[in-house]
């Protein structure tokens, strides 16, 4: 099935939901049905309208970018990104150190991107602080070409192959982020923001997408 999530070859599977190993042979909807907590968090996220995020304290993340910071950062209080249709937005947070990453993934190089994200998160996190790594995935919809489902599969498989235990907390992707208007499918959420201090993740839209929005966007158009 095109929406199935394939299990990686390793027997040591670090992706967890509610403390249980994830069955990656399940589809998105089967994971939802097996873990009601995922449906609850997805509904909580999609039930609220998008909040307008002010530029002050915002670090905006464009497509194929990610950013990592900590609560000690005096310049950045919010990480955010939007304009995601089949793209996925992800947040990784270490509950002990408070280090948080937001990434805007389009499937161009998922394995390397996830590896870089985890390497940065480990460099920002002191494991002596205790805590755990939590993953939040948002984005995609039920598109005709199944690009969203393919990216969901890539991301889950890539995080499953990391050496650290990662706890999947939010799974608002593909069919779980889908609405139908006049028989046409659309994403419910196009953008999210994360409060660096409180760890709140919410549906968001942005007045400004800088710094250097045009220059950074040009990198995507040229295949960078």
C-alpha cells in the first residue's frame, strides 16, 4: 500500500508512541487508530485558527531549512514556518535542556536532513539534564499524487533509524491534516510556530518571513 510506513531493517527501533515501539508497517490511519493520543493531539492542533505571529523575536524557517535554539537565546523567542502543502513541518525538542528545532522538509534529502537535525540537537542538549527527545510532525494532506504520504513515510523511517530514542507526540500529517471543500482536498494547517520558552506548538501565519526572504527563497528556486 502506498501509504504504508515501512519498517527499517534494524531490530533496535527507537521511535516510540506512549512508551511503546511504533509498528512502522502501519499506515497513517492505522497508527491513528492504534494510538488514540495521536488523534487527540492532531484534533487539538487543527481545531484552532491560525494565529498571526509578530516579527519581534521570530526566526522564520524557509523550505529546506531548519533552526535550533534554546530558552537561553535572548534574540529568538519563536521559531516558525508556513506555506507547507505536501511539505512537512517538524519540531524536535529535548524536554530536559529545552533545546528545540523547527524544520521545513520537502523530501529533497530527508535522510541527511534528519541526521543533521539530530546532530545539532545533541550538540545543544546536555544529557545530564535528563529529559527525552520529542518529535512533532505536521503537514501534508490527501493529495492525488500521494506526495504527502511518501514524505510522511520518509520522515518516520529516517527518525526511526536514529541512535537516540525519539518519542512521537504529534502526528498531524497527510490524512490527519486534510479537509475537503467542493470535492477538492486541502491541508488544514499550512504553518506552525513553537514558543521556545513554553514549548507550545500552534497553528500560525506570519506577517514577515525574513531575514533576507528573497535571497533565501532564490536558493530553493535554483535547486540549492
